[in-house]
């Protein structure tokens, strides 16, 4: 069954790599190149959004991520010891 799945995937993905047909117009040397397009402004500069949470004094509340180095050391130490035991170091 897996054989058929691989065969179907190989045959269906092969169509993605066939070159597109080239028309005579694209190959013609008589056609002049298109004029450059005018530069248009697509989007405005990014702006900050409104503050959704304020404290009692009216200042905006900033939530930051906390990195706990102790937790990282304990966790990496545990998994390192487990890996060393499985590898036969201990």
C-alpha cells in the first residue's frame, strides 16, 4: 500500500516541474518592453495601537516576558542527565 502512495506522490509532483509553454509573442524580438510603472504609495507608515490597559495613575500597563534562569538550568540538567544515562555515560 505504501508503494502505491509513493508512486502517486511521485507522479503527481512531477507535473509541478514541467516548464510552462512559451508563446511566440514572448519569444518575439519585435515587441517593445513595457514602460515602467509609476511609483505608488501602497501603505502608510505603521502606527502604534491604542493602549488597552492602564493602572490606577493612568499610565499604560506593560506586560513583559519573564525568563527564569533557574528553571532552565534545572530542566536542562535533568534532561542532560537522562540523556547521559541512556547513552551509557553513567
